[in-house]
C-alpha cells in the first residue's frame, strides 16, 4: 500500500546531493555501512531529509544504482555512435 505522505521532487538539488553522498559512502565503506544519518552528515543536510526524498533506504540504493546505470548506458550509446566504438 503506497503512503500518502509527501515525497521530495526527483529533480531537487538536495536529492542529488543525498544520492552523491550515498554513492560516496558505498564506495568508501560498503553498502552495509550506509545509514540515513551518515548520508545526511556527508551531504551536510538534516537526517529527516533523507526520508523526505526516499521512503526507504532501499529506495535510495536503487536510485543510486539506477542513476549510475543510466550514465553507463549513455556512455555506451555515445561510443556506438562514434566512428570507432
């Protein structure tokens, strides 16, 4: 059942900062070390904002992976369009 609570916009600057912070923590310390408090601290934002933009931490992790996958697909598409892929 979907929650009726308000969620921050997908193009928000703070949302991007939180995703960047989560990605950095995952790279440095691994998936299991990423918490909402650590993400907020790294992003220099209040911890409540993590759950304002993401209903769950799993939702945040999925978005980190989705964002990086999109970047990879864009790079592959660009390479395929070049004369020497």
